[in-house]
């Protein structure tokens, strides 16, 4: 199943959460599979992780698929690490965010 590409804006913070949420929901409404891309050097905060996790669960509930184009890196990885998401993560979380990449 081909995925619809969705590149998010370069600022992924609580101030921009509402339009990002709308982008995610609109893409999931129109497509069975959506592949999210974070721009290189993007700014991110904890709200991004919450939005993506909520969108991922929404997709699962509605028989759709949300994926990331690349494993979390840069600011997104830093937010995951600072938020404590990388300790004791389940395999599904690891697969989604890190593409099964082990933490060094």
C-alpha cells in the first residue's frame, strides 16, 4: 500500500499544534497510509510527540497506517530522550519512532 507523503512545517511546537493536528487528520481522512516527514533542522517540543502518538492511535483505530519517513533524529530524537520516551519503550514504539534502531 503506497503511503501519502506529509511533510510537516519546520516549527513543531505547541503554538503550531492545532494546524499540525488538522494536517494529520486531513491526510488520514483522505488516505489509508500516511508517511510523515520532519524537515531537517526542525524545531520540536513535547507537543509534537503527543500529536504524532495520538495520530498513530487514531490511524490504528480506523484501520489506517501512520509511519515516519525516517527514524527520529535531531531535535525530535532529543525531545523523545528528554521526555523519557526512550527508556522502557515497547517494540511498537521503538519500531515507529526509531525504526528499531537500538539506543547507544
